[in-house]
């Protein structure tokens, strides 16, 4: 009798183990599928933004207007009055080195309000990026100079 009970318990234990393992792998598969789905959704959002986002910046004597559009459905408009703008400046955004050479990208930014002395970091809320990932420094500087002239200001040159 004792041998039969031991065999019954062993068989039952194996069945419970298989059921538990099946449940574990089912849960792990569902979690993995959920992670991949979220990654796919995030990637799709980035691709959507890269393909369908546009920004239009208009500078005149009345200020700077920045309009962001996504498929002409979602949009955000910002206006910066001339009195709020301290200056336009370019800053290197990224610099990557590849086997074919170094690639630099530049941003055109406006600085709002009075800026701290050289060497101190400005408050991030006072720096607005208007144009991003411009391939050449000369083109970015020309664009910043043209924006300053359209606002009726002299081009800004950062102190060295």
C-alpha cells in the first residue's frame, strides 16, 4: 500500500509541476509580448513624429512665432515678444565620429530675458530651440544672424 501511495504522490507532483511550468511560460510569454508591443508602439510614435512633424518659425519686428504641426491636426503655437528676447545663438547639438569622419549638428536657439555672466549655465526655461540638427556651422550662424536682423537687432557673437 505504501508503494502505491508514493507512486501516486510522485505522479501527482509531476502533473502539478507541468501545470505550474505551463502557467509560468504562459505568463512569461504574455509579458514578453506586452514588452515587444510597447516597444513597437514607442518606435511607431518616434517614426510618426519624424515623418509628419513640421515646425515653422516666423521672425519679424513683432516678435518670433513658432508653430509646431503634426499632420496639420495637432499643433502648438508660441509667440515671443521682442522685449522678451535677449539674443539668438547657435550651439552644437551632437558631434559623432564615424569611420567616414566627424559629423556635427547645430541648433539655433533664442535666449529669453537677461542671461547670466559667461561661464554660468543659463536657466533651461529661458533657452528655446528654434531650429535643430543643421548640418553646417556657417549655415546655422547665417540663420541666427538673419533672425536677429529680422527682429531689428545686431547679430550676436558670444564672448570668448
